[in-house]
C-alpha cells in the first residue's frame, strides 16, 4: 500500500470506541457532548460514500453504576448483569445523537463462538452486510449477557479486529486514551518515542513496545491493541490507533493528528482469497457445465443453473471444490447452501430457489467474493 494512510480513503471502516472515552465512570453516564461530535464525524464519512460501523465498549461501565455494583473487577455474573442494564442506555444514547443526521442504528451482539462457528460467522457477516446495504449503522458489542468465560473475546479491541475481518473492512480505527504506539510505555518513560507507522507483520520487536494497562471497566491496553493489529493485518485490513479524548476524533485523524497506522501487505479481498485457497479443507465438490465455467473464469458468481452434480455431505459455509464436467478442478469456494439443498436446486434458475426449498436463500451457490480459481 503505497498511498499515504488517511481515514478518508477507507471504503468500509470499523470504529472501536473505548469505555474511558464514552463513559464518565464515576457517574455511569455517557459523555453526550463528545458523542455528538463523533456522530457528526460519522455522518460526514457516510455522506462521501464510506460505510461505517461501530464496535463500542461502555455497556458494563454504564450498567454497573445504575445497578449499584462495587468498584473493582466484577464477577462474571455481575458483568453480565451490568451489560444487560448498560446496553439499553448505551444504544439509546447512540441513536439520539445519530437521529439529527437521519442515521438508523442497528444493534448486533456477538460472542467469540459466533465468529468461530462457520455458519454463525456467515450469518453475522451476511446480516452486517445487509444492514450496510440498507443504509443502517451497525453497533456491535460483545454479548456479555450470555457469554461465559470460555466463549468471550475478553476485550473489544479483539472483537473489533474480528468484526473487521468478518466483513472484509479495509480500515479499523481504535479510538482510545492513547494517541498510538510508543517504543516504550510513555506513562513510565518521559523520553518514549512515538511510532507513526508499522508496515507488515507485528513481530516481537513491536510487541515488546506494549505496556500492560488494565482498567476496572475494560480490559484494554496496548497489548490487546497489538493483538488486534495482528488480526487485522492478517485479514488485509489496515489499522490506526488514535487518541479520542478530544471532540471530533475521526476528523482529527483525517486532519493529521498524531496516531499510529499499521499497514498490511495485502488487501482484504486478497487476504480472504488466500484464506479460502490455503487454509480451509474442502468438504465436497460441485460440477459445473461449460457455460458456468466460462462465467466463473470471467469473474462471475456460480449460479444454481450452471451446476450439474454435487458430491459430498457439506454444510452451508463449508469450502468445496468446483470442477468442470471433465473432472478438472477449476477452483474452490465457500458454498451458500448445504449439499442436500444444492442438489435440489442444481440446474434451476435462481428465481425458482424459494419454490424448491421453501425459503428464500442466496441467489448464488458460491458468490464470486468467496471463490478462488486455480
């Protein structure tokens, strides 16, 4: 990526907001004036055609005060109760500041399990994609009210990185009390040097720069931000850590405020294709006719009409090989249908899918974005 990093040229942007920015932890109330400036920044980005979604901390910080929970680290059941009480108030605050900009908010709650189970992953990805197409603003948070320790992300930095990878975002913004990465902990070393740019993988040298700050209302710190960077870069998504304590935090990034950019070696689409082609074991195959083969080679999706046979016992979201009628492997991709349903609609027109299956599924058996040709 050769261009100078700037927030303005991101096409699909995930913005993560830390608890310390959003909530007055002493009162358990949302910083409303600050949030209004963030909403204005987001509205400006959307006006110029950028897709934006938010991953927000703050539910536990808001809820614990309203429930009268004590200061300090909370037990799991206390965190779940605080999240249940706080998320209602948090979502309401977001919607109120977005209303003047005619932006509809849509809440999406995820657990780690949702991002690791293939079918849940695809459901979440498709839901967020559709919300963005409809013009809504997805507000994502960890579903703390039901998640156990075993299926929690544990911090919203990693949740934001996983969401960015899930939806093939090209830009991840981590807004926090820190204005980026330093060569050592700036709270302990006054001569610490700011690192404005990290290119490629996050290796041991970069990891050694991280501190280990943990707060009562969150579990952030530079350690989790570098883990998030590694996840984002692996998905071909660039990331920026920037200070968010002042008004209009996103505009400040655009105007050149101090921040640390992490730039990947691949694009989100390239990284996703590499993941499909090299990291997934195939669970079956679909055979296509000559017309479908020509369409796929020209960059089109695989429609049911072009499928002549289905082999294996795969589920929706599994990787399958695509073969020509002579048996040659053409490529591989992620199927939008199970083997049983793919057999039923093979050779049919997309408009006939609902009548055959009894539900309205995807138009394509394999979308071109989920297909890698040999």
